[in-house]
């Protein structure tokens, strides 16, 4: 900040403050397929631990069609699996969205992993 003193009979002080921008860091969340077996996909969700992430929505798409969408609990790095009905050659995508910390959805945070079954 800068300080200017006027020479008027009564001293007047003017203070000028720099503009301050405050931003919070968005958490990094990643989903990665770890194993594919008949009717089942195993996955790993990793977080950067800057937030206490509690849950998210796992959506499974087969050939761009949603086949399931369920809430999943997240506690640090989390491994789990989801059942799937797909045929060899189908495009499968796991999408993790609606990430929640402190009971609130953190906007703009999502991750996905896509592969051929």
C-alpha cells in the first residue's frame, strides 16, 4: 500500500490498496480402470488429499449410452468395481462426477476413463 500526506491544514491521509484476488484450489480427482473381466470392471479413484472428498457419481456408458449411474463413496485413494453388460469391441466409459466434499458438490471437478471392452 502507498501512503500520501496532503499539506492541508488538517492532515488527510489517503491509502491505496492493491486489488487482491482470492481463489481456492480445485481438488484433483482421477478415475482409472485397473482390471476388466467378464461382466466386471475394477477401477481406482485417486485424489490429491487437499479436500476431504466423500463421494461422487459413477456413470457407466457403453457405446455412448448410459447403462448405470450410482453414488460411490470416496475415502482417499479408493478401489472398487462395477458390474457391466457389454460385448467385445464395445466402447466403455467410466465417468466420475458430482464430487462432494463437506456435503457439497464441487463444481467443475470430474474425471473419466474410456476403453474398448
